[in-house]
């Protein structure tokens, strides 16, 4: 079963974005950490039970830099936690979702596996192997 985990939000400047979300009443759940796999800095914030993940590319070599260059500061994916990681990838693939990244560990999520899938009708989702926080 999939459980909502967070909204992924691209940001140009982590510090400015943290301050702006704090002004809206969000609190920092996890301060910015470096994700060397994605070459990005990632922080988690929470408000009213809603978690957001702020993602700032480290540099132009980051695989998400192109998204930020094109879309600017923007939410760009929904993440769902799952206890049946590979089973849910197979099930969603059969329902029109396409796996478009390799399965990789996520340093900011206790090195649990994550996978990104695309769907023509809703865009990008992330699957996260078991919710730990």
C-alpha cells in the first residue's frame, strides 16, 4: 500500500526558501543535508501534517539542475512510501507509470531505496522504500 510521504519542491536558494516556508508556518523537520548521488542539498519541512522536501541543485552537474533552470522554484513530484517497493514498481508499471531512473539509495532518507516514475496524466512520482520518519 502506498502512503503519502512528501511533496518535492525545487528551489534556487535553500536558505531563502527555508525562511519563506517558515513565514508560512512550516518548521524544519530535517535541516539541509548533501545528497552526493543527486548532487543536491535536501531539507524537509512540515506543517499541519504535510511534509515538503526542498531540493537545491549543488551545481550545473546535478541531474536536477535542468529542471530548476526550466521550471524555477516549483513543486515537481509527489513521494509515496511503500512496504512493497519492487512489487509497487511492477504494479505501477503495468498501470502506465514508467520507471525513468535507476533505483538508488537516498542519503537524506536513511539510504532507503527510491525510484522515480513518470505518468502521462499526473507527471512524476517518487517511491520510497518504507517510511522511517
